[in-house]
C-alpha cells in the first residue's frame, strides 16, 4: 500500500485553507484538493508491504513529536506538475528538524527513501496554470500542531483518496 506521514490541519484551519483553494482554483483551474485531503507531507514512503505497514503504524502510535507552530503566509508553485501551494518561513526550520528526525527513524526501520530536499507546503491545486499566480490575496494563517498521521493513499480515476491508519501521541 502507498503510505505517507503528514500533519493534518485542525478543522478551522482546514476550512480557511479550503477557502484559499477556492480562490486559487478560480484563478488557476486544475484539480482542487478536497478539504478533507489537505495536509503537509512530512515523509512520502511509497509502496509498503502490509506487514511493514502494521509495524510502521505501531511505531507511529508510540511516537511523540515536538509541538510547533507554522505560519502560512506565502503562495507558491511547482511548475512541472502544476501544483499551487501555500507555505511560510516562520516555523519552517522546526518542520525541517521534524522531517529530518523522522527520516532517521524511517531509515533505521528500512523504509522509504529520504528526499534530497524538503520544502514544506500544503498543496491546494494540481495540474493548475501556475503562471496565473500573481497578485493573489495576502495570507496569514497559523498552524499549531502536535501530532502526525500515517495515511494510506489509494489512487482511482478521481485522484487520490486518503485513509488515516495511525496517529502519533497527542
Ligand atoms: P504533495 O505533498 O506535493 O501534495 C501523498 O501522495 C502525498 O505525498 C502528496 O501530498 C504528495 O505530494 C506526496 N508525494 C506523492 N508522490 C511523491 C513522491 N514521489 N515523492 C515525494 N512526495 C510525494
């Protein structure tokens, strides 16, 4: 199964991010991420066998992460897959430490492949016209987190569907 570790926005923030996704979609088109799927990917693991996934879920349930606050105040894009995202510098270093620590553990569990770089972002649109991302409204949102989730992604004709498999200690 295809797995990843992510932070999931609390409901109020999710709604605000959804509103930003609507604004971006009106401008840039593409495929809007459903509110329920909005997240920050910390570690994409790709295909993991079921037995290993069960081990990973048990590890996640026992994990306590350092709580933090990430300020979202910037629009961004990845040109090639046409991704429009929001992110921000304040709190990014702490997310980098969280991501780095997770990858050290994942490597010792023999899972996944640490990416060359980490650019924290919340994807709002895929396959969008990223050139139209000028003069977007200012953003100032704050994301307080203290838990991460292990999520299974299933691909179908409508895109990816996500299912929570485990949550870390709160
Ligand atoms: P994203 O974080 O830019 O949206 C589940 O598929 C999540 O893992 C998505 O959020 C996705 O990108 C990220 N992801 C998908 N495939 C990936 C890959 N090959 N490498 C890194 N991240 C990937």
